[in-house]
C-alpha cells in the first residue's frame, strides 16, 4: 500500500525534529562542562582592562592637556638607554590611552614578536613607567584558560570545536523550540506542574532572549580559534610577497637592528604619506616573524570608530626609508580582527560590556539547567524502568 505525500511529509518532519532534538541534546551535553568555564572566564575578561588597571598592572598616567607627545624615536632611545642588553622589537601606540606608549623589548637574538616584553613610557616626557608580564597576571591566567586551555595552538582549536558544538546546539535548539511557540504564549512559565516543567520553560525562554548574543559570541569564538591558522597563511603569502618589493642589494651589509639607518618616525612618515587617512597603531622592527630582515612593518588603523580595528599594512625599507608596499589586510583577517571586540563586548563602552556580562550569566544558567533537565529526565526514565522490572 502506497504512502500518501502528506503522510511522508509528516514523517519527514518528525525525523527532522528528532534529529535536531538529538543534536541539541548531545552537542549541549558534550560542550556543557567546557562552555561553563568559557562563560565564567569570558564574563571576567570583558573587564580585563579595568581589572588590570585597578590591580596596578597597567600604569596610570595623567594626560598632559594639549601637550604634544614626544617623537617615537625619542621614546625608543629612552628604552634602549634603560635596557642596553635588549633591542626594540615593537611599539604600540595606544589610541584609547595616548598618554602612554608601549615599547616591546626583546633579547638581541630574538626573531619572534612574542619574545618581546612590554615596557611602558610616558608619551609626553619619555619617562619609564615599568613593565608587566601579562601572562602572569590574574587576567592573563584567565585569558590563557579561555583562549587555549593552556595547550597553545591545539588548545585554541579545541576551544573552536567547543564553540562550534554550542553553535550547533543553538541552531538545533531553535528548531526544537519552534513547535512550542505555536502552543504557548512566549515567556510563559507553567507553575504548579512540577519543577522540571518550570525549568524547561525557563530554559526555552532565556535561551530565546540570549539567542542573538550567543550566536555572535560562538561565531566569533570559532573565528578567533582559527586566527592562528589565518595569520600563518597571511605571513607565508601576502607578507612574503610584500617583502620582495624592495630587493636587497648583493653587496648590502647586514643591518644592525639596534641602530637602524631609518628611525621609526621616518618609517611612520613614509607610511602616512601612502595612507594619509590612517594613523600608526602597531609598529614592528625588521628581523621578526611579522616583518622581514629589511623592513619595518606598520599597522595603520582608521580614525573613525567603525574602522579603527581594520588595519592597512605598510612595509618601509629600514635602509632607504622608502615605502615598499602598502595594502589592506585580506578579508579573512579583517573578519578575525572584528571578531575579537565583538566576542568580548569591546565596541560600545560600559553599557555594552554590562549587557555582555548579563548575557554571559544568563547563558551560564541555561547551560547548567539544560544539563539538569537531561539528568532529571534520565533519572525518571531509570526509575520507571526499575518499577516495571519489579512488578
């Protein structure tokens, strides 16, 4: 006997629902213990700057009114004088805190940017303000746990897998919750019919409220987990290509990285001539994994709130002072750069941060009560089975 199209559609719809129910349940259960950790650490990291400043890990400097900051070369020279056994490897120009400049100082043989240690200087006087090993601060410890589970690159990928499982749980949860929306008033909590039903209604209601936030955080979490891979691709392709624009002469003598012919200010001038609507944000010396043996690399940021996180890259010859190449970052890196402030609610000041914390705590609740709902259902099923066997 043939099955009618209507019956097939109902069965197909039922299979689709059951498949999503299975996905929602098991993706959530697998991710729950790890996602609880991510919710707690993420809520703390939203205020990592404020925490670091309150604990004294970031020096406080009063702004000098309309005073002009010292040339970057002068601040770098002060760092070299203070730390002659090290060499400058980077300079960070803090857009939100122009009163302080951060110089990365590294061992003379260093070739990796991560080998640099940040030293703070007063942007107006050049006075040293101390240094901080951010990996050893409370927020540094929490960030290491949140970002890579203390397991480096593979921990970062694991975190991305957890974010992907949560994303699957969210999408399948929408499919599972949709039929209930037609039967119940949105936000209705059915009381007087048992704790489990109340918890289920709370799970569905709060899940719907934070759905948009959770989608943003999980999608950006996946993107950030792939950041190391994306960066490696860019280094081996576009950055390598840019560095070939100024060939080194056959008789060129090796650069003395502690006394380059072209100062950092001259390099910035060349970059700004090519990118007049941009400002210097992060500057990297030659001889690192983010530059070349001959070039400064300068990240130039936009001047407006909507593009201050989107960088153009300029490579400037450290011998001639001429621009080798300037181009925007590729779209895949721009997506990752945008993901970080979205992930931590760092786009709209205090109101957005408070919203992010509230959403994190609500998500923490529904993650925990979702696990409880599964356990309560399983316990009831086991109890029913045991009762049937004893009869």
